[in-house]
C-alpha cells in the first residue's frame, strides 16, 4: 500500500513532470514561430525524454507498491520493491538525467577548494574577470554597447561576469552552472524570448534564483507579476554606475541572508 513517503514522492515528481510538460509546450510554440532559428528541436527532445522517464518512474513506483501487498518487512531492511529515486535534472557532475543513485550510498565528501568556482565552469563558457574576488553574475543583454559598459562597471568592482546575448543562451548557461551564479541581470526585451519568459524558465530551473530586471521600458502589469513571483529588483535604463552597483550589492546580500 502507498504510505506517506510514497504520496510525498508522487506529488513532487508529478509537479516536476508538469513543469517539463509546460516547457515542452513553450519550446514547441517557439519552434513554430522561429523555424530554423536556434536549436529548439534538441531542447524539445531532451524535455520529452525526461518527461517520459518521469512518467515511467511514477508508474513503476505506484504499481510496485500496490502489488507488494501488505507483507511485513523486517525493520531496517532495505525496501527492494521500490524503484530507485528519480531526479528530473541532476547536476551534470553527479548523474545523467533519469539516472538513479543507489539508495543508502552517500557521495564522497567534496574537498573545499577556494579555486573550485573557477575551474568547475565549462571551458566554453567565457568568464570576464575570472579571478575576481566577488560573486559570479550572469548578464543577459543583447545590446553590445550596454553589455560591454555594464561588464566593465561590474568587473572593476571585482565581480566575475558571464555575458549572454539572448534568453536561449542564458538558459543554457544557467542550467549548466546554476549553483555558481549569484545573480542574473536580465534585460526585458530580448531576441526570441522576452525577459518575462526567460524569468519563468529560470524559476523552473531554480525557484530561488536571484534575478534583477533591467530595461528602459517594461509593461507595468508584467513587471508587477514578475515582482510577485520573486523578481528581486528593477534597474531602469539608462542606469548609472552607482545605481547598478547599489542594486547588485543589495540583491546579493538579501539573497545570501535569505539562504537557510
């Protein structure tokens, strides 16, 4: 029979499956609108595969628990009837999507290396001021002059910066190094996907993502909705060095203080 642990697992996995299905719908729509542009078909294929594995995992867990009946189990003995835990999007360094970790096996502790934040970033991702002493910021900006100006302002203060020219590139980078990025500065008007759509996708990857919106204009209704969903701040363009650095520092400090 299904117990409380099973019900919690089913609820969590169902929520993740629903998120994947929403992403599939969005990428399918974008693929139709921008035929031949960007690799949405590859992203669709990845999401479909993950959704299929999530659905199969749900089916296996429920049926195995129902079929096992009510036979008593020895206290402390492993429950071999349950399928391995399923992870929708595990960190790339730990497991492939859908690959299970053996239950009861604890990963070896990772040594604390102060240089790990730089060496663990894939070589194809360019980091400005790579040896900087401050947080890593993902700057999503399609206007070259603004991107370069903001990058100089940030790197001069010791921040490390990764530039993304559109939402598609930003999501690909964020998915690879989610835990290393302290803040995302997101332009509202971007090629292919506007800032609010990118924000939704970032939140799907990490509900606690720290995002500051940057734009010369944003519809008040959309901005208000984004703030209600967890947007950390707004920098109106054109912004000064003082305004940019003040918003960045206050957002990073607030995000750090709110982390358990």
